[in-house]
């Protein structure tokens, strides 16, 4: 009998996962450090290869191209290593539209320089000039 993959069983009916919980923080951190070190391990050899290429071919453009390719490696390594794992489809969304506050105030405000509304004091009020 085949089980669905979301139940955590293989085709023979043996359990694959104990829980569907996320990876522990330490293991996720270890994976991110491994990604960072893998990408950064190309940086120093690329600089050494640029120096060797210049000594072999005596062409500065080739070594300059190798150095130019190695310049964004630290930036890319940091971005990739700091990225969180992709969100699973069954993971709940956190946005709640009911609690959303508007960016601009919606209440009406008095206009600067406008005349205040006239107050009615009855018959003994002095006349207003407009």
C-alpha cells in the first residue's frame, strides 16, 4: 500500500521522518557556515590563480578578469549564508489585514488658514464681518 509523502512514509510503509519539525538551529547554522566556507574557499585560490596566470601569459587582462570575478564572492557568500530556508507551503502566513494600520492618517484635519465655524450665541451675539 502506498502512503502519501506528507505522512512521512516511504513506498514500503516504513517511516522516514519522526516529526515534520524544522531543523534545529545548530544544524541549520552548521549548514549555513558550510555554504559560506565553500564559497569563500574559491576566493584565495582565485587570487593565486590570477598571479600565476599573469606569470604564465604576461597578460594583465586575464589576471584582472580573474580578480574581477573573485571580488563579489564575499558579498555573495554572506547573502547566501544568511538566507533562511525557503518557507514551506503549509507554514502559516503572519500578515493580518485586520490589525493593519494605514500609513497616512485617515481622520480629517483642519486646513491651515481656514476660518473657524461660526458659533451661534443667540440674539445678543455681535454680528460677524465676512
